[in-house]
DNA sequence: CTCATGTTCAACCGAAAGGTTGAGCAACGA
DNA sequence: TCGTTGCTCAACCTTTCGGTTGAACATGAG
C-alpha cells in the first residue's frame, strides 16, 4: 500500500468504480451488498474497493447487526483540495508574471533561447 | 491506459514523484534532465512519468532545439476540483439534513434500521 | 561529416492492482 | 441448534506500473 496519505487518496479515486461508490455514498450510507448490486463484479471485489477507500480515509464502516454500513468521510477531500489549490494558484501566479514580462519587452534576443537564425 | 480523463488525472497524481514534478513545474518550466536531477532514478524513468502526466493533460511539452521544455497545464486541475467539490458539498448537505432529522425526532424505532431494543 | 547532447523507444523484470473462486466467521431467524 | 445472511480472508491469475538497460532518434557544435 502507498505510504503517504495523499497518494492513498489520489490512488483510491483513480478507479472509476471507486469514484462511483463515493458518488453513491454521498447520497447516503449503504451496505456492501447494496453497493455491489449495480456492478457485475463479485461482492468480494467491492469489499476490496471499500478497503482501499477506507485505508485512504475516504470511508468508514460501522457495525449494525451483521451488516457493515459504509459512510463517506468527506473531510479527507480537503487534503486533495489543499494540494491542488496550492499548485494551481502558483501556476496561475507564474502565468500572470510571465504575461507582465512579455508585455514589458516586445522583442528580445534572449541568450537562453535564440528564436531564429537571422544571419543574412 | 485508463480510458476516462478523471481516472488519468487522479492516477497520474497518485505517484509522489509525479506530484513532486508538478510542484517543481509550478515554479517554472524545466527540461527532462533538470527534472530528473533531484531523483536517484534514470532519466528514462522520469521521461515515463512525464508521459503519464502529459496523457493526463497535466503537462505539455514544446520543442526547443534538442531540448523538450515541460510546461504545467494548471487548467486540468479544475476537472478534479469540480468532481471533489460536488461530492463534498453533497455529503455536507446530507450531513446537515441528517442533523435536522435527528434534532426533529429524538427517538424513532425506524423499520429500516432499529437502533436499539427499547422494549422494557 | 562526425560527435556530443537531450530525449525517447523497446524489451525485460519484480511488485502491486483488480479480478476470480472457495472457505471461514459473525450475527440474526426459525 | 441449525441454517441463512452479510461480509471478509486466503490463494491464485492476469494486467498494469515503476523501474532498469541498451539502442535509436533529433539536433546543435566542431
């Protein structure tokens, strides 16, 4: 299993079936059998998916008689959102700055990237 | 390769090395060799990572002499953010509603989930 | 032309992922 | 008690993943 939490979360959501399960759980808690019903895979496979989601902290399971209701833990999403937003903002800021630079110097034969050979 | 874009993006970011590369590219464009330097893996391995990031739409490569500067495409992040926000909101809304329900009925022997046997 | 540099392609390898079947365990129902 | 239901564990199989090495390709420098 992946060591760091972020890898676990991203990796858990990299599978379309698991994303589907998350989407389903956003509506309300459900048992393993209920979750497995829509798919043409075995219950065991879905149980494995749930283990992955649980290890990622995206889901929790309680005990209710012999059933194991699965519950979505939405707060783990913040981990991803924070990571994403950080680099998105950084990239946008960089873009804005580059734009300023380009506006400031309309033409510049920079030493690092000579655009065309003008040796006529 | 994964068919749907969302799976590709999540799966691309599930690897810590690739997230690291993204973080590095947020500061500014870089060549493959520059990106490979900090890691103790071969340049080929990093090149593969970049291919994964490119297929996910997170990165683009231009041509500049024999170098291939890698550029971060931040707009793909929106895809993830939208997906995440949707289910986060949904789960929070559900939580709020459940809270209301619990507040409205302090004890209810519901037919679908009898919480406790209070037949004294 | 020849060579060095930067990058990718191809083939291979071990480990992990996602699936299966079959057995086992826990808790209710008769 | 015995069977049924709900779920998980264990073993196995196939595909994918991340890594390697070695060769190839593309381009600029002498």
